[in-house]
């Protein structure tokens, strides 16, 4: 199954063996992946390695760890192997219809929260293309009186999102609806957020194997130019934004100007552009069409 056996190794020895195995297999982040796999498969916390690192790995644990290593060496991402990932300090279960929550998307949550004058107000939030529900769940965790709707075309994704909200103690304030962007909801919201598919169709075949082979294509494919979802969102979100509301969109690193042009043509006023830790354009925010312009902010 793998070139290394986990039998009769201590937890600390198993970690070193996993790292060596992944490094020899050409895995770029071998040390980090090995730690995530060992902790996840064995159900441990970091402190368990420190306090009980000499404890032997059980026979069943060894088999499971060897199987996980084989999957990682075959190109499957760690998050997919574990079936869960962390976002905004919260745990999220994954499904075949969901993307893995990415650290860059936490920028969207930061921008959305910064646009809220009072986090304790009874706000209404709409998360378009909710996937795992990580964005909506993160927002509700920071706004104790807010309620939200997560919308997705995939019923499988919505089941995962619903379970994640409940597991994080927020199920009673989150509702999940099957629908295509804004078409399935009525009424207005104080905050509308979206991390839509934004990869141009022809580019998907050139993505890393871990992405193209394991992420759902419908969550990646943004059409011929990568902008189809933005057109749909900008066309429908205006009617869903309450007075003083904000629309917050994650974008591809090279899409800021194109999305700004689409939003301007639809009557939106830009609030700001935020960049990720690598310095790439990552999040745009807008006032609703006809709303008051609150000034441009670069982050």
C-alpha cells in the first residue's frame, strides 16, 4: 500500500515516517501534510503528540494511516482524505459537491464583517453558492443576533452545509435553500456574500491535479471568461439588498477590473478592494445600486 509500515511505531516515529514517505513521493508540503494526516486519522490534538508521543500507534490506526498515505501519494488532497477542514477556527465537514474552504476566503469574511456597523444587530445575511456553508457559518458565529440563508444549486452541498451549521451550534439561525443564485429567494438582506465559480472553462484542464481531479467542476467553472456567475449575481442581487446593505464578492486574482466594470454597468458603487496575504486582488465589495457611496478603501 505504501513504502513504509506504521506497525509498531510510536506516534512520534509515525510522524517522522509519514513525513519521509511523502517527501520521497514528491509531495511539496510533506511535513505539514504528514502532521495533518496523523492528527486527523488518529483523532489527536497537537498536545497529544507532545504529551503522549511515545505511545504506540494501534494496529487499526496503522492500517488507516497507511491507507491515507497511499491516497495522498496518489494526489488526493489532505482535506479530502480527512473529509473535513477548518475555516475561521471552526470545523467543516466536506462533501463531493463542495470545495475545500481556503484561507483566502477568510478575507471575504473579514471584509463582510468590517462592513457591518453593529455586529449585534438582527441582520439578515445571504450566502450565494454556499457550498460547505463555511462563509455563512463564520459570519453568524461573529453576529449573535443575525440570521442567514445559504443558497446552492446542489442538494448534496446544502445537506453538508446544513450539517455544518448545526455542528457549530448555528443551525437554528441558518436556513439552506436550493436555487440558482438570487432566483430562489425573496425579500431583502443586509449583507449578501458570494464566492462563486470564477475559473474560465478552458483553464480548468490546466489546474493542478489535486484541484481538477477532486474538486466539483460546477464549483469551479465560471464559463468562457470566468465571469458568468458575476453577471448573474450582479443582475439579481440589487433587488435583494436592503437600504445600506453591502454585496461582498470573492474574485480571481486577475478579475478585479472586469468585475468592477460589470458592477459599474449594473449601477453598483464600489466600497473597496481587499487583497490576500500574497498581495493578490481577492475581494470586492459594493453598495446596492443607487445606494450611498461610502468611499473607496484598499486593504
